[in-house]
C-alpha cells in the first residue's frame, strides 16, 4: 500500500512578502498619513500644472451631522472621477464644499433650544446666527475628518464654505449687478410653507401622508349676473381647507362644465355642476332634496357674474364683490364644480387671480396665524390646527351664523403634504420675494 499523496507539494505558488491578511483597519490610516505627509494633493497639482483642466464642482452637503452612506457614495464617486481624469493627464483639482446656511442647520440649533425649553423667537437674531455659524463649523470639521478617512483626495485646507465672508460678499456683489441693470424686482409667489418651522420648503423636504380633514360646502350669494335667474341665488363651493375662506377673493368655473341652478328643500337656490348635484345632496344629509332646476347652462355663460363673501357684513376686504372667473383647471371629479379662489394659498388661484388683476393680501403670517389686524379671525389659528378647521371650530361657526355654511363634516380622507423634518402639515403660502427674470 502506497503512502497518501501530499498535494501541497504539487501546488507551486510564488514567494511573496504580502501578508495573508489585508489588515485594512490598521493599514489604511498609515497610507492616508503617508499621503498627508507627502502633501499628495499639492504634488498632483504641481505635476499637472499647465495641463488641460477638468473641473468638478462639488454640490456641497449640509454641515449638520455625521457623514452617512449617501455622503460616502457621493464623495467616493467624485473622487473616482477626479482621479481618473488626473490619470488621463489632466489637471483635475477638487475643492470640497459645505452648505452652511438654511433650515437644516437652523432646525438642529432649534432642537437644542427646545431641549432647554427656550424659544428661538426670543433670542436676538445676531446671537442665533452666531450659534448656527458655530454649529456649522463644528460639523464642517467633523465631516472633513470623516471624508479624509474615506481616502478622498482633495484640497482639505481650503474648502468652499457658503458662510465664508468672502463668499457671502461675492453673492451680494453679483446680486447688486442684477439690481443695477434693472433685472431684480420685488414680487410674490405661493410656496410650500411650514408654519412649525416658519420657512419655505423645497419639494424634497415635503412628504405626503393620508389624513382625515374637515370638508365644507359654502354658499356665496350671487349679486350681479348677465343671467337674471342667478341674481339672488348662491354659488356653492366645496373645500377641505376651511381656513382659506377668510382670504377668498374670487370663484372659478369650468368654461365647458355644465351647471344647474337647483333648489334646496324648496327654498335656497344653489348653482352647482350638473355632474355633482348628487354628491352635494349626500353631503347636505338625509332629508335634503335638490329639485326644481330653474336654469341650465355652460360655465362660459357665467362670465361677468359676481358674488359676495358670506362674511361681507364685516366690511372692508370682505365687502368687495368677488368675480367669477373662467378656470381651465376646474373639473367635476369632486366638490361642486365651482372653486373658491384664495391667491395667497394656491398656485392655480394665484395665477388666475393675477391674470385678472387680483393681488394676494398676505393675511396668514409665518406662524400660521392670521395677522392681528385681519377683520375675521385676526391673531387666531394656527391654520393647520384640526380644531380650528373643525365643523364646530371658529371658521365654521361664523359661516354657519352668517347663513353661508351648507354642510360640514370631519370625515374626508385624502393625501396631504407634511414636512419630513417636523412631520407637521405644510400649507401653500404666498410670500413677497425677489425675482430675476430668466428670459
């Protein structure tokens, strides 16, 4: 019987000094330290000086927390691109940057205030900004070291920071050029607004959640119309944001929509889309009958018709007649086929009213409350408070007393925008802004 073969003697491998284990947790810091000691980034710049440039602009992260996997992926991919271009013989500098302004940083500082039971609004603005600057600088330094540990090759000693005074001065200087050429002007625009964070939000900062809201049907008395049968009747609108009624300035109809003038319980005449008469009857409740169609026509027939606000007796803003305007966005998917227009709180509302010379009034302030001098509900709110909008809340109570509230129920299920940061509801709110035309 022969001895078993030791197959290790049949495998011929090269002799090498490489260790069996990579030991990267111990080895990588040494490599990075050597690059730093050699000033590897500056050496690359020297060797590529005068070559064709390749510039990669760094879309800077916010300086408001530790690096996460998204930051790592972002910077590693950028590092790969820059290194590849360098190997191709180009001068490819990489200046890292940080965004040191805005809500993400302010919100973190406010969180610290809340833990100490402090109110941001009671802190002087200069002091608050200084705290935000210090907070941002802390995370710039922290993130810089974390990115170095990833092996990113960059000009770490001279990063681009939006809070550098020189950068801020450059922004102001460039803005002044637009102002001097007459291209900078003051205007207004509705934006997604967080009453909790008291700031505008970008689309990426908004998420949608299913909620249950109050829905109301409100009657606006028709005071003037080329159609005699409509005078004295009521145009009925439906909305899930009762808080916008105090800033109503017009009604919109669909030019091609078919409308009926129906009688509610043999007395009140109501203008509503033909396709939505049954839906209105259901919201008005059992025992309510809609009958006696005394007028039929298209929305285009309503041109020149005006209504008055249910709270017109308050005078001032509420006493002004509200025009009925043609709106291509009006549908018969839900509601009544007539849409109440509040240019302060909707994109379609703003555009249609602006086209007809109706300007926003800026009644709702940054904290979601009506400004103190507003005739109806001044200083009250917040408009995102369910109790404020509830069927037994102050808005519905006033409308009910005026005879303008036809129906109200807190049972409408739909999707609604929220801030991903505070998880609170957001609203469309028109704010004064500076604009530069792009045409």
